[in-house]
């Protein structure tokens, strides 16, 4: 059991805050305990949710859905793409989304409405509604009834129009409403990642759903064909107008090129090269050849000039002349003769000496030949000089011609830049004209191929069963919502739980020793008490209530082996341990709020002590509301107040229980007496208690609640220890904490607290996993609960 640990030599300090506030982690056991406590709430809400789901299913008309699938097929338009360079290939998600937007557009909805005359179809305009929709409509009707307004259409008060205009306006409004309704109810979705779009419509009439779906697919296909034809038609008309402009612009540009070329003399040969450029190229080639000739002539001239300048003696040695030069044969013959004479001269001189007449003659002949050779060389050198001068003059003339031709070519090139610009413009216009001409021909051909990229792959069929509401989904969703609602209410209940439920709450929240649980008593007494025959029910009820109160005051005596009595024995042990050494022990029984059962606890505690053989005095100290005296059924002329005021002892006003020998001091209420606290703290009360201590071992005093009055605080100096009675599930924790903090003198004297009026069946739900609260059924064999307790007049 959750009783105090002994010895109780020290009291626990009050906690600064709620114990649960310092936890930084999720307590799974606590959550499970909460779920177990609120299981009934969750179950009831789940049942309510299922009931509402069943009610919704019963009041909602079934709807039937029909579907059709269209494929965006590029292959269907391949023949058109082969002849058209302007084809569009759909390769992105954006293109598919664009087609879905077309399907759900107002224009397509208007086509279907006009085709099926949906604005005149009552099944479409006013379908059967569910009870929920009717309720919402009823609420809107009430709002309109409270705030009436003139009927208007498009901001126009129709009551002020003539009948024909009003009928036409109403018909137009019905059509607009039908279009908007169809547009909002049609469904178009892409199937996976494919190029297939599913078109669906849901209605209470399966035939209507099928007709609308089929009409939508046909309208979409026709819209694609019309859009392609219209676009091609507009393109052809526009291209035709552009072709006329481009042809005129291209011709004008070509004429401008030729006119500019003629004006600036920019004639070209067959290769497209300008004549000035051709002329400059030819002169440059001639100049290069003339430069080569001049160089060659200068070299020969310089060679022979150096030979001539070296003198006649060296002329024979340097007279190396190629055979292609003029006078080469003459000089060669002279050189042959010169060699022959020289050889003969050497032979003669060798045989006859240099003075021989023949040697002299040969020497003279040799000199003559040398002179002739030198003369020929001089003549040849003069010829080369003339040739060099001619070549140089020709080169100079060609240089002048190149400079002149280069200037003309530069002018022509500068002018040709403008010509090239005009020519490029003419070429561009011609190319653009050819392109537009080709596009125009393609567009003209494409108009004869009304082939779209859309085809229907799954036609709408009559639905075999209703698509909504789906029973499984509705019931499942209702159950889930009911569970969520139950969890919400359960969480709210747990959030509002601010009362004591277990001994842990008393120890952790207010820092008091826990003495035990006092179960609820008296319920069986109400069932067993029956009115006697012939007695009125009112009288029987009053006597039954009085008997029940008296029996409740004697549970520890009539059922000494009960759990109630066992808890009071735990309190006795606590007093004995804490007040060890006291001769006579004054025990005050207090509570925070009225009606928590402190009088019952005080009476049973005193009865238990007296039944155990201890001399015990029970005092009703609640002078303003003597509930203890009323519960015991005591009718006395004098009580505690008279004894204290008159200085009497307990014997003069006390009553003795014949069974337990318990002495009882009642309290007699005599009108409104507001100075009870002064009476309880007076010297007369101290003398009265001191006198009682001489006789009794235990003095149990039933004191008023701590909350409304200060009587318990006034009597506290005379008390050795208090027992705090808290009602299970009713006494607020914060209130107990606040009072104990404000009254530390009382708090320090509180031996422990008991939880009264405990519902043992529910207590297990609040106990921690492994706590004693979970195992009360295991302890039941140790208790003997007496169920036939009856009120006895023993006073």
C-alpha cells in the first residue's frame, strides 16, 4: 500500500513547483495511464463518430462517376510535321498541364452546356442534396430571411425590368451558372507520367454523368482540330501579306545594289573581282619581273666593269663569259689564238731564246691578241650598261603605274564597303522572302490536313455502381475523426485534472507524508435501505439518510478488517511514531474545503482508537457547522462552547458510546456565532483540553476547513499533530499548496494526509506502472468489507 515510511521524525519540505514541470522527457508510462483513464471518452466519441458516419451515408444520395481517357499522340500529326517546320512537340510537364487547363476552361464548359442543354436540365441544375447540404442551405435561408435583399443579377434589380428582358436575363444567368457549375465539377487529371489525360464527371444520374463525360471528350477533340485549323488559317493570311512586302523590299534592295555599282564604276569580271583590283595585280606582277631583270643586268654590268677596270693584263684571266652572251664566239676565238701563240712563244724561247726573231714576232702577236680581247670586253661592258639602264627605267615606270593603280583600288575598296552592305541587305531580304514563301506554301498545304494530336483511347461508359459516398472510407474517416475528437476531449480532461489522485501526488505536490486511501463508503447502504410498508417515502428517505450518516461514522467499528479501518490504523502508527513521548496526544483532523469527509474520518479514527482499548475523546470543534454532531445523530442541550464559556469539564457535556466507550463532546449550533476562533484559542479552551488530557490517551478534534475560516489556525497551538483529509478527485492541488505555504505553523504540524472517498475501480488507472494502486485486487483477501452495516443508536 502507499503508506508512509516510518519513522516519521522529519517532515518533507514543500516543493517549489509542480513535480511534473521539471521533466524534460516524455513519460511513456504517464501517457499510457492517461490513455487508459480516457478510454471511455475516446470510445464514446468513436461511437458518436461512427453514428454520424452512418447517418451521413443514410442521408447522402449516391453519386456515379464516368470517365474517359484521351491521349496526346505525336504520331497522329507526323504527316503534318513532315511538311511543316513549325510543328510543336510536347515534351514537358508544362505542356500537359496546359492541356488540362484547356479541358477545365470556361469556353469548353460553355460548348458542353450548349450541346447538352444542361442549363435546362433539372437533374444537373438541382441535384438531390444530402442532409448536411440541406442544413447549410437552411442556415443560409435563415440569414437571408433575417437580412432580406432585392433579387439582383449582375448588379441589376430584376424587379424593375420588363418581363421579356427579365426572362432573357434569367436565362443568361442560368447558362452562366451552369457553365460555372460544370467547370467546377469536371475533373481532368494526368495518368501517372504518361501523355494520357483522364476526364471524369460525377452526378447522381449515371446517364447524365456518362453523357457529360462523352461530350467533354468530343468537345476537347473538336476544339483541338478547330484550334489547329484556325491557327494555320491565320498564319497563312498573315504570311501572304508579308510575302508581298518582302518581295517588293527584296527587289528594291537588288536594284539599289546594281545602281550603286554602276554609279561608282565597280565593274567586276567573270570571277566577281573588280577591274581595278585585276589591273593592280597585273602591274604588280610586271613590277616584280622588271625588278628581277634590273638586278640581273646590274650584276652583269658590275662584273664586266670590274674586269675592264682591272686593265688589259688581267682581261684574259677575268674574261669568263657565258656562251649565251653576245660576242662570246669572238672572244673565245681570240682566247684560243692567244693560248696557241703563247705556247709557241714558250717553245721558241725554250729552244732559241727570247731574242730570236720568231720569239719577238710571237710576243708581238700575243700582245695584239690581248689588246683585241680587252677591246671586246670594253664593248661588251658598254652593252651591259645600256641593258641595265633600260631595265632600271622600265622598273621606275612600273612603280609609278602600281602607285596609281593602288590609289584607284583603295577608292574602289572604300566604295565597295557600302556596296557590300547593300548587297548583304539584298541577300537577307531575298533569303527571308524565300523562307516566308516556303512557310506560306507549308501553311497552305497544312490547311488540307485537319489532323490533331489528340485521340480518345477510352470512351465514357455507363457506371455500374456508385462512386460516392464510399462506405468504407466514410466509416473509417468517421472513426478516425471520432477517435481524434475523443483524444481531444481526453486531453482536455487530463489538462483540467488539478486534483489529488494518488499518494504520489500528495508526496510530490505538497510535500506531505501519505497515510493511505479511504475508499468510498455508504453506496450500499442506500441500496439496502427500503421504506417500510405504510411509511411515506419522504419520511423513509430522511430516516434512511440519517441511518446512513450514523453508519458511515462507525465503519471502523462495524468493519474493523476493512481497508478503511486499515488506513486509519496506518494514521495511528504515524501518530504514535511522531508523537512518541507525549502522554496524551491531541490530533486535529482538518481539510481544505467543506464536504471532504473530515468529520467522517475524525469519527472513525476516534472509534478505531477506542475500539482498540485506548481512552479516546472525540471533540466536534466545528462550532459554525457541527457536521460531526449531526452525523452521529446527537441531540444535546450543551456542547463544547458552553463547557469552555462556563469553565466546565468534559464530564459535564460529554457522551459515552456504550459499545466502544468512546467519549464524544458535541457542538451545539446556537444561531450565528462569529467569534469561534477566539473561543478555540482562549484560555478556557486550553484548560478544557488540559483537563481532558488527564483522562484520555488520544483527543481527536474535528476542526473547520482551512479555507473559509481561521478556527483551525487558532486551535493549532493546542494540537500535537494534524491529519489532512483530501477528497479524491475534488481537492485542488494548488489550493492545498497555497494554504500550506500561507500557514507554515499548521503545515509543520501535519503528520500526514489521507485521500478520502476513493473510487477503487478508477484508482488503478491513475497509478504508475508497478505501483500499489495497480494491485488492490491482490490485497482484497486481506480485507473483510462488511456490507450489511446499519445505523445503531449507541450514543
